[in-house]
């Protein structure tokens, strides 16, 4: 099924619906999609919404929200070798061996998730603002110390995700041996749908799905890729994430940038380029069957400074 969170015209509040053809069959009194993921089988919940048929609105007229806001956690990783190779090329270094050993990830900000058409503010202080076209999985069941085979059955669905990145902020802060931190957590766009795995089984290929993706800025295509080219599967990532701890329903797992689908891969470390995102740019990120994010970049907040104090250690 294809689930959506939208603003109900009858109540003015968020509601959960199921997309059928070009319509949303919704339930204005429904719990949030996060609560449905946490409490029940999504297919059962979807059938209940369809049978109740409380509200039907044209998809084109709907005010679509992020499928899941404020998830229990949000991890993001790099599962596409092509992206990793391209980025390390610009950094003039080989791909770190650890990348081939385990599906590494970082924790991002669960409170910064917005919908597919919400405006995106530039991160404070950034002049190298970038997008990353990704696919995300949502965990549907609690699990710990999972094998990849077990983890596959813990996936509730998939959605499009854009990991907006302040490259200058990111590169500077990571010289401190931690991060990324503020270079990544101003905003993350998701949506428009949460698509259950059964909708994609006919396109299964390699460790992903044979689904094309592309991103454009102001109508110009910047990058194109295919989910089937992933090196690490979502099952691999979720199994690794569950090692020694738990994954829980509603956790979002970003799969990392598809090769060529960010500006950094094209611009490298050219800090003088005028092609970094600026206010007024329209960015469209699309993945076959999962839908599209279309958003406008706007001016962000000013930097609120933190005053450096220098070393407090005595110099001898």
C-alpha cells in the first residue's frame, strides 16, 4: 500500500490516508502514521481505512505532510559505492577500508523532518548548501541483534528522503574528529508517501530495487541513479544498527546519496562556485514509484555565535 499523511479538509488537522489511483482515501480521525506503524500491521490498518471510506480527496489537491515526523531515531548512512568513490576523489583520498567492512552511519536530527513541499531554509552561516537524493526505510518492528535476513522482515516501508547538507559547515566541524553535526541537522525532507515493500517486489534486483531516480535544480537535471546499484542493502544497515541495541517501529534509516545526486560530487571543493544552492532555487527529487519531493530553498537564520575561549591548559 501507499500511505500518506495529509491535512484533512474536513478537520484542518493531520490525517492518514491510502493512495488509490489519483485519490486519497483517508480517515480524519485516524492516529498518526507513526502510531499505526508502532501499533499494528500496516496492511491491516490500510484495509481498515479503505473499508471505512470516511473521506476521499483528489491527490492533486491534498496538502501532503511528511509521512512520519519526530521519529524515535533517524540514522543516515552511505550505501552507494559510486557516491563514496566520487566524494573521496574530490577529497584526494582513497575510500576508507572500513566502508567495505560495515555499513557505517551517523545519527541525524529527528526533530528537523519536514514534508515534501515545505520550504527549506539554508543552514545558518552556509554558502555551500547542497541536497542529497536518498531513499529511506522505516522500521516496522522492534528488533535487537538481527541478522540481515531477519532485518528484511522488519521494514515497514520506503520513502524519498533529501538530506540537506551545509558542506562548508560539515567539512569544518568534522576536522574536530566528530560529526557530521550542524552541517546536516537544519532540515530533512521526506515523502510524499510511505510505500510498503509488497508494492515493489516485482522490481527487486541485486540488493535493492530496479527503480530510477533523478534530481534537478530549476529544471536542469543534476544527477540520475538507480536503487539497484546499492552496495549495502537496508537489511544490512538495519541488522548493523541493531547490533548490541534495538531498532524500534518508526525509526528512519536513510540509505545515503545515489551516485551523482548531490552537488558535492559535481563541484567538489570549489568554494567559489555559484552553483551551490541559493534562495529561490527549486529542487525536485524523484524516485520511481516512491514519488517526488519538490521544494524551494529560502534564506535561513543568522548564525548565533558561540564564543571560542582558547586553550585552558597551561603552556609549559
